[in-house]
């Protein structure tokens, strides 16, 4: 039985995960190689949650792996042995080398590499104890996984899989306290992080089979020393053995009064603003800092229109949390990270230096949003001499809409559900997005800027300003060149 392995040292700390690829393993492996060699690679490992082979394709695919006509460019692991020949190695050995760079983790296979531990676990056994691990793969979902979660299911069959499962996986996950727990699914589903017994947080991801319409791939960075508490984290959903509790599962197509049950939160791997998303429009990225990055806006209002985006996937700028000092408050206090605030301010100063005529900054933060960001729009040359009137124009329009404006425009701890806009050489305006104000149209600020800049609101819709990828690349490259002198991240 092999228990340790050493791999090449990569500059990145990323892992790539696919769902079951047995329907077309050659194409899936080629896709993994392409991603590994692309802008988001290289990756340290390629993990398949489920089968690689079937009885019908094993001989052909394995032969191609052995003779090199199909090769895997990075260490690959899979956890379902269906289709493998029933010999002594696959039946009795926990970790089996099937082909060059292809490793099978048997029912309770555990592999310790030079920088991470991966464990496969099979349901149905109450007498197996699992040591702490970094990455856990299971054939079934924990039965109490949906408990305490507000993330709905878009596909009913996935909800059924979550509720009709094996309780032994609950104990396995508790013992293992993994940073990441993967299992198969009919559709992509990512639960909120939850506290584990190692004092850290577990992230569970269900992946659909390769090649379908539902999401079948996931990429992540393993941060083994991270002890921070994610803002959307929950307590551990697994119940003690002597406690019985039932909680109805929320599905995306059920109306239980909770809007989030109808619309599942978008996970980082599906978020178009997350650097970890393999489908990120990387050609728009201008500069990357430690806490945030700058990218050209899609469908820019005018040349030089960019976005300042926290790297952490969060609906508002309160990306950190700490225990409340008020005994009446059970929930932690969320706050803006000082490092993030400082870096965003550096980007703002650099943009103001780049555009001496002035820049308008605005953001919309909503508790049920996806990934907060700040728009940065330079003042057109022909409007520079009249910029002092822009704030009054916004105030007039806000009053006509019935919005109440806040006197204090600075961000505070636990602040969310607001619109904030900052003008050149004048105080910002803040509008709370609550029941005291009319419903807020998220396109409203851009439409007003378009009206003030160009005399009409047509460019207020980004789709009216859309560009081809070649045009986007050319425009973003120009911004990169112009910003290079002011880029403090270099």
C-alpha cells in the first residue's frame, strides 16, 4: 500500500476537480490538460469525483494511457473503481497506480503527498475512523448536510440526493474535518462553509458529471493555515448521536417565503468576478493586488471605465468578522478589512492621478448580492469644467425618486444594503436600500451618469456598449499601458 508521494513543485497552489468523467474520459483529460496549461494554471492535482472508466471503455482508454496516445499532464486521482479489472491490487490495495500520472484511491484510500492529504471514504461503515485530512471524497452525501443551510437546490433530484443518503458519511466528515469535501451530484451545489472539529471550516461541493449542462468542474486554492471565519459560515450541520432533529430542505423551486431558497447563491467557481473561476474574462484584468484587483468594465460607459474588485467572494465590503463584545449579540460583528480598505484607497488615488480631470466612484452592496465591486468612471474631457454640478444633479434626481440620503458617507462595520457614490472634490452620497426608500434600480446610477455625460441614458445599459473580445482586449491593454506608471502593485 502506498501512502506517500512527491510531485513537482508548482508556483501555484491550485487544485482542479471534475465530476464523473466515464462518459468521455479522453475528452475530459484533454480538457483538464488545456485548463492546466492555460491562464489559470498550472495546477498541483487533478481530482475526479467518481468514475473514469466503464467496463465498456476500460480497455481502450487504459491502453491509450499506457501507450501515451492519451497523457495526463498533472497528477490525477479518482475514487470510483467501476470498470477496473477485479484483480488483487484494486481489491486489496488502498492506493493503486493505474497508468502514468493516474492514481486510483480505493474505498478507504488515503494518500499523503508533500503538501496535502486526500482521503476517499465509502458509506455504510460505522466502525471506520477517518484521520483529519485536507480533501475528502465520498460516494454519498452526509445526511444532515442541508441542515442550517440557506442555499437552495436548482434541480429536485439533487435535493433528493441530499436527503436520501447515508448517516455514516456525517461521522466520516466530522472525523476528517476536511477543508474541502467533494461528492457526486446531478447538478452543481456548493454549501456555505461550516465549522469543523479542527477549528477551521469545511466547504462541501457537489459536482455533476462531465460534459452536461450542470456544472461539472471546480478549481480552488488550498489554504491550510487559514483560520479566519467566512462571513457566510454556519455551525456544523452534523447532529450528535443522541439528538434527533428534522429540518425541511429548501429547494430552489419551492416557495417558502425565503428569496434565497428560490435563487441559490452563486458560488465562487461560477462568479464572473472571482479570480478562481476558470471562465474569468482574464483579458479584462488590469492589475492584481493582495486584497483586490482592477479590471476593465464590460460594456464600459466610456474609455477608462474600470472596476475595483475585492478578491474575496463577498456580497459587500465587510469581508472579515470578529466576536461581538455585546453579550446580547450572538452573531459576530462583520467589518471592512483594514488591508482591503487601504488597498482600495491606493487604487482610487492611482486612478485620480491617472485621470486628473476627476473620477466618479460608486458601489451597490446588498446582503443577497453576489460579489461586491466598485465602479470607477473618469469624467469626460468636455465635462471637467462643470464637474461640481454632478453631485447636485444626483441629489435632484434622488429626491425626485423619493430616496432619503444619509449624511455620513463613510463605510462602517456591519454596513450592507446601500448605494454609495463619491464625486470629485465633494462629499459622497449614500442611499440605504431598505423599506424606508423606494425600490432601487441597480442601473440607476449608470443611467444618470450617461444622462449627464452624453445627454441621454442609452449608454446606461452596458449591453448598448458591448464590444467584441478583440475590442475588449485592445481597450484593456490600453488601460494597462496608461496605468502602468501609477500601478503600486508592480
